[in-house]
C-alpha cells in the first residue's frame, strides 16, 4: 500500500540489499546504467563483428585500389571501385543496426546523444547507399557523351555531385554519428570503445577539409577513420556488448 510506514519483511530487506550490491558492484550492469534487453545486446555484438569483417575487406580493397593508382588524391577505379561500392551497400545497413543497438542499450544519461547518433547514421547510410546504388546500376550504363556534364554528376573525379554527396555522408554525417555514439561509453572498462569512436569520428570530420580547400589528399584522413579505426574499434565494442549481456544475466539470475 502506498504511504504505508509499517515494518518491512526480512525478504524485502534481503532483496533490497541484493539490488544495492549489484548496483555497487563494478561488474554489475546497473553500475554503468546499461538498459538493453538481451536481444539488443546480442544484436550489437553480432553487428560489431560483422562490421569488423566487412571493414577489413573494404580496407583491403581501398588500399589495393590506391596502390594501383599510385595517388591517394585520385578516386578508385574499377574493379576496385565496383567491389568497394558493393561492400558499402552491405556495410551501411549493418552500421545503422549497430548504432540502433547502442541506442537501445545506452544508459539514460546518454540516450539523447545516442538518438542523435542514430539519426546521423540513418541519414548518412541512406545517402551513401543511394549514391552507390545509382553508380552501380545507372552510372555504368550511361554513356558519358549522352549526358551533358556527366563527369560532374556521376563520376568520382572531383568535382562531382555524387562524390560530394558521398563525402558528406561518410566524413560528415557518419563522423558526427560516431562522435555522439561515443557518449554512451564513459565507464573505464570501455575506454577503448570510447577512444576509438572519438578518433574515428574526428578523422572523418577532418576529411571534410579536402573538398572545402580543393585538396582531396585530406580525404585519406577520413578514410583512415572509417576504414581502419572504426573496424578495429568494433572488436572491443563487440566484447562490451557481450560483457553487458553476461552481466545482465548475472543480475537477473
């Protein structure tokens, strides 16, 4: 009964004491405020591992493509470009799902920031998927001479509308998403995740300098952020989800 001031049963006292011990424990789920359901935590762990694998493949393709070009300021050429675009169409939904899992599991104090991170990621993923789907299905089937200004619309030779939109998606929007997502990982146990997301996001945002000043060599900084640092960060991120899933099970049982 609400407002009752009667004596509390020994069972209730024991339950309260147990909850306090779980909350005070450095290993307890409530000590870091994570609230995800087991399905959210498991999904986050799986998506982080998948993104790591896709990231390794993407980085390998990009590095091989730039080596073949001999100049990082020049865009990738086929077959490397086509393979990279196909990987992006798979990576983008995985990144959205991963950030959604972070938001669903984030502590209350960080949920506004993780919601913003999810919004940026959804927007960035939508833009890059649109660009690369159009490039794979239309850009390769349209003759450059048939469309006035084709190279400034569809190509990945700067300046180009498609190239600018893709740079905005990866270096701008996805970079912002990673920065906001990092706010969910403040516990000392998650310092690698937080640091990795912040470094990746910062590198992405620095990549925006390239198109602004007309020197696309700066793009290498952004590529390093999302193609190298982010996949590597997915390893401790996956472990963080797995640890929280275990801690939640321990707290419940």
